[in-house]
C-alpha cells in the first residue's frame, strides 16, 4: 500500500510558500548572496542529527537558513555568465517531474516521459532547422552535451578507420585529430579530456572569436599530408613487394578528424562561419561538432538566422535549455545526425532492462546516464507554452536588449564596449585593467546588478549576458546607472 498524498501535503505547502516568497523578492532584492559558504556551514552541519525532524519543519529550516546564501539568478538584473531565468510553465513542469519521480531511462517503463521527450526533441529539430533524422538526448548541460556529441563522433570515426572501439578501447587506436578555434569554450577541451582524445590542434580566430576558415583548411591539409606520409612509410616498411610499382595501389584511409565549431562566443557572442568552415571540414572527411550552448537558439529567429547559416550541415550539436530557452537547471541537449553512432556510443543492453517492442529506442541510449530525471519534460512545457513565435520573440528580445544596453553603456564617459554586439553578449573595459577590476568589484559589492569579470584579448573586462526572459527596460536603466555609479566611485567622483 502506498503512502498516498497525506504525508507530503504539509511539506509541499511549505515549499510553495517559500518558493513564492523567493520569486516575489526578485524585483528588489540584492542580486549577490549576503553570506559566504563558510558563514553558512554551521547552520547546515553541526553533526548528523540523532533524531529526525518533521518534513515541513525541514523545509522551513532549509529555506530560511539558505536564503542569505542564494544568488538572485532568476532576477532580471542578473547579467553574469550565461544563466537564464525560468519560464513559469517550465518551472511548474519541473515540480511535476519531481512529484512523478520517474527514472526516465526506459521507454517501456516510463512511456509518458518517453513520448514527451521525443515530442520535445522533434520540436527542437523543427525550431532550430536541424536534420529531422537526428537523435536528441537530454543531458545535464552543454558540457555533457559536448561530451556526448563527441563520443558519437569518436565511435563513428573509429568505426570508419576500421577500429572496433567497443572491443579494443583506445589503446593502440588510430589517433583522432581534434581541431578547435582559438576562442572555443574551455568545456570543449574538458570533453576531449574526458574522452581520452587529448589536447586539440588550435586554429586562429578573428578579433571577435570566429574561426578562420582558411586557416582551418590549411590545418586540415597538414593533417592529411602528415597522415599520408605516415601511411606510405608504414606500407613501405611492412610490404616486402614495395619495390613493385604496380603493387598496393589502394589509397590509404583518411585521417580520423573531429572539428569543433562554436555558435556564440561567451565574450563577443560571435558565431563561426559555418558554411565555409563545414565545407572545408567535410572535404577532408571530418566529423563537425557545434558547441552552441546559448547561441544555437539564434536559429529560431528569422532575422538572426544568418548567424547560424550552414550550421545544419554539421554532424552533432550541443546546447543548453537552461540558457536561452529558460528552463530550470539542469538541462542540456545533444543532437546527433548519425543515430547509430550516438546509440552505439551511449547505449546499454542488459537482460533485466525491458525493451519496448516498437523499436524507437530507449532514452538511455542517447545520453551517458542510466538513472536520470525527466529533463525533457520542462523543455516540452517551455516549447508548448511559447510556441515557435514565442521562442523567436524571447531570443529576439535578448539580442535587442543587449544592443540597447551596449548603446547606453557606450554613452558613459570612460566605458568601452569591446565587442561587436550582434547577439546577447557585451564585453566592457574601463580604461586600464586596475580600473576595470575595481569597477567589477564595486558592482558586485553594491549588489544592484551582477556582472562578472573576465579576461579577453589580454585585458581585464566585465562581461554581460542578457539571458533572462524577465529582463526589461527598467532593468536596463538600473544596470546602466549601476555601472555609471560604480565607475564614478572608483574614479573618486560623487
């Protein structure tokens, strides 16, 4: 006999009260946390309790003691990193996901979740203009989406090179040459490290972070030449008939190559030239993966789609739903054109895992985890809530708000906007590095807005991302005034 609803009612009611209170505080609360982790430690530790506490009292204690250590990331005045807010339908759907408590690995065991996630995946392909035959998986974030897409690439490239990766592993395997742009996100290198593929070959990028397609072509030519020379030497060493000019006429296999491109530089918002870069990559037989953590969503906006022109010619794509779509953490999305490669890299088969007879494949065959929550449900809810037009308007508003904010900031004496503001990112400097650092520290200490410091092209900078559906003209005005006051304070002017 199950417990029913009664044991949960008071705790859930307490959670609703605290959640509403938290959301109500966003328009006026300080953005940054009020206490550091070391100050909060005593409230949450102090030794394991000997006896238990009523569930509702646990929720009350948790919410009240955590509140000083929470950052107002849902606030329209939060411009740090690339962190979106949460749409109402997506948040409520996520609460249902916790209530349903479904382990979403098996289509047979959780058919509703499988159907919802498959529908959400199909909608995403339509929205972003990606190949309809692609497989879609819901992972924790863009890091694991990159990992998963590149795992599929690794499997296919090894297969095409005649190497059984599943049986023989990586020891002794042909080398996969990985090529990235100079301005790629660090999580691409992290995913390569997870996959045992080592450090990539780096191709120059322009001042905004866009990969140079001509330099990419040259790098690919060098790999092909090096690979061909090695193969020729090996054949000459191993072939006793190497002096016979008519012997061994077959051409060597192409070198396994993985090219990683980027949709949305974290500092400039710039996009790689996909049409040219993918064309030269495909001419060399490369698998092309696109890290589009926040920028891939530009494809949903007709007037911004030029930024992603040609991206559909790639082989795999990674993005975050908790960035530009604004669903709750954690939810990344991986899309792979070659479904066999994805399912071979990620799939697990065991006798106790019941299979759905219709053969559509289990959700676990598309992601690294076997046990996982139903991350695709809030994505479906967000897409259902917004529709194609609503998603386009949301992303369009991010870009237009960033442009307005950059224009207003540039009008302040002493503020430099360093990037071409074509999407959602703004990068600022305030003269010398020391002043820029001091302004960043002042902004954080003040707490009216949150803008994070970084370093770009050898300079200390303040980086701004417009990613929250609630950010409005009032928040823009507040942000501009906060920057003006911080700069004047640092310069010693009232």
